C-alpha cells in the first residue's frame, strides 16, 4: 500500500473506530484466540485495508489484539502497522511503549542472557531516568554509550547497536545497516522501537515479552494522539491544570482505603509497580546484604503475570532463585510459609514473599493471626546468627479495602508492601494504572522502589491519575455493592445446583472486611475415568459461559475483568489469567466476577436454565 493511500485509510479508521478501542482495558475472550493473539488482529485488519473497508461494523468484528491491553491493543497495532508501512518493515518489527527507557532495557536483557555486547548510540540526551550505574550494578546489563549527531554517524560494532533519538513527529527512519534497533522517543506519546535487519527478528518475541511483563504498550489515548499527528489532524489539547490536585486525591485515597500512613507510588500498571517492587528489593539486598542469596517466594498457581515476572527477574541474576509456595486447595498458606522461611533462614538467604489475599482463583484467606505470627517469628541461620526477616509483598487486587498496613493492623509488625491492579476496582476498568504502599515497618524500602519505577519510566500518566482521582472516592461503596450482588448469586447457585463446589469467602470473613465480588465455580461432573470427568467438566464450563453471554449480551461478558463498573464477567483462569503458569498448577474452573450495577435476577434466571439443560 502506498504511503498516501495508507494515511488516507488511517484518517477513515480514526473517524469510524469502535469506542471500545479507546476504553477497554482487558481483552474480550469471545473474539480471542490465544495462539494467534499477536497476529490475528493485524492479519484481518490488513485485509480490510486492502479492500479500503473502514466501516465501523467491520472494525468491530476484528478479533482481540494480544492478550491484555498493557501488551498491545487495536490502536497500538494500527500505529505500529502504519509506521511499518512508512519504513517498509513487517508490522511486528515495530513495537510501541509508553515508557521511554524500557525499550532500551528490553534489548539489554536479551543481550545479557545471550552474552552479547551492546552499544547505545544517541543524539542529544538519553531519557532523564536512564541510570547507567544502576543498570550495570543491579540489573547486570553491560553496554557502551556513544553520543552522535545523526544515524549515519553510527559505525560498525561487534554486537547490537541501539540508536536512540528524540523525535518531534513520526517519520521514516534514516536507514543504516550498522543499526540494529531504532528507538524513537516522543515527548507526549512514549516511544517506538523498530527492529532493523533480518538477523534481529529473533529479538521481537523477547521485546514483546518485556512489554507484556515489565511495562505497558503505548496507551490507547497516546496511540490515538500519535495517529492523529501522523495524518496531520489536531490532537485534543488535554487540560493539565489539575495534575497536582489529581495526584494528591489519588495518594490520599490509597492511604485511606489501605489504612497506611506512608506515601504510595502509582505506576502505569499493576505489573509495572510489581516490577519496581522486585527490582527495588533486589537493589536493597545488593546494598545491604552483599553476597547473600535472594529468594523470591511465590505461589506456583497465582496470577500468571506475577509468576512469570518473578521467574524473569531470577533468570537475569544467578544470586536470585524462585521458591514455590503452595497456598491453595489442600495446602495451607501459613504452614507453607513457615516451612519455606525455616529453610531459607538456615541458608541465611533473603526472603521476599509474594502472595494474594484472597487467593486467585480459589478465593481463600489464611488465618491472619497465624500468618502474622509465622512472618514475624525470629529465626536463626545454620551458624546461629539472626536470620534476615522477610518482606511480605501482598497482592490486594481482590480486596483492596482490607486494612493490613496501619499501625494497629494485623501485619504492622511485618515488613509489608501492598499493591493492587488499578484496572480493577480502583479505576473500575477505565485504565491500567496500579499502585503500591508500605506499612511503617517497610517504609524505608519505598525509596528504592520509587527509583526503579522512575528508571523504567513506568509511573502513571496524567490521564491515568485523572481517571483514578475520579473513580477512587467511590471505590469502597462499589466494593460493598458488588459483594452483595455476588453473595446473592452465590447463594442462589448453592440452592439450585448444590453439587457444585463454590469457592467464596465465608460470612465470618466478610464480617472481617473480606468482601470480594469474585467466586470460582467447580461444576459437578461425570465419567468413568479421571480424564473423562475432567473433559466433561471443561466442556460444561464453556456451555455455561456461552449460555450466559448469549442470553445476556449487554451484561454478561466472556472476559478477564474484575471490579468493573457494570455487568458480569466470566473466565477460565487456566486459559486466561494463568496463561504462563505450569500446566499442573492451572485451574480449569469457571471464575465469575460481578459488578455493583447488574441485573442479578436475570443472571439467576439464565443460570437456572443452564441447570435444567444439564
């Protein structure tokens, strides 16, 4: 497609694109094929482009792009496609980021694992957050820096060459075969990485995976602005007068909802803030416990992003090791933590524990007093010296309103950092931003976490802060109302299908403040062998979900959302949130998430129909 025709087509796309391209934060599973997630959208988009078909109906029928919006979404795909066309590249050779430093880090990570040299050539200045010393000492990356006037000044180098330049507008690159990766920095949008040369295509998947796990793609709003800039359309002049006010509102809301009286940090996504936590703690360990092994203790069946990211951090440093923490089903979290911490104390290792409370997807809550006791117990090393106390990294996404962190709260005596995904209850599904906050015991660690959040350029955008400022004041009421809907639906299922196993909090836990609006459903099954019973149950899961989303299309969605403002969301963790979890640890059950605003009676009616069809 010629450049002029392509730009005209982009103009039509911007006029007719579905509203969901701008506002969805998690993918629709009803139009999603995981194995084709990175190519299917653009393959079908390309067909529409060749037909010059930009109708709203055709665009609405395109399949889901990538898996979560933080990895990629329709507008980031369209932007990358357009830039690829300008440069005669394949679309997958163009990768957009909200961060200006993480694309550089994505190449450095790959070369660290491949033992390959890297030269970073740059014009003007590198991003202000780029910290050479920390990248070398904490991340273990090796590279050389060289300032140049222009791309043509870059000469041959034994290794990979990254060329970093600041751009005012999107334009074709100045081709230089000595450059392996072009990284264009855009002050208002983020950055775009272009993979140059056939020999570097093997990097594409690894770069995308960094974007998936340690940062986010360029946001829909920024992609829209970039596309408008590309076709010389005016971008909306967003008012930024309330930036400081919005930040104050958000930080105060986090303190209030968490019970903490320390300063929170807000990031571009839940995984962005989790990555900053891990790297900040690694940095602290390197400085204060030189030479000691770092152990990241993580449940093997927890959310796949958490699991995968922890293992990715460990892969880059021989001193870091993953330790499995069995927490669900027949395993007791407190007992497992005790066993693990006793063992790590004997080894004189540094324990960092990541856990979800309630757990996902089984919605289990440990005995909190026993949890506090096992975490705060004094332990000895094999030589008899005092062992290093653990840091408890608590994922509170399911119940962000429970107070763990205050000076009189249950974990006040344990170094604890709590974090939550902002795409859930904090924003009601309107943005991806996430946050973390520490109790007084762990407050000293937050400076290092903030350093790594800034280094990766993963702080929340002004628009994300604006959304959180609007949504967070109503969060506690929404949590309460959604819980009541969930309780009503759960009780109905118990009555109509007593053979089903439901994982949900007890009334006693609800009185303690654990009021999630999510439950998991283990449907009754039949068959002569374990394999037959498992196959039957998996088919039944899909029958239930398909009936709900077909009968109630305006409210019931096949989606991984949680804490949304409206509707009811169904998913199977094993094929969505546990995507990268080991097969033996996956849960092939239905997970249901209810909102404060939905027709519970209609959902009960359709569920009854399902029971009658069984």
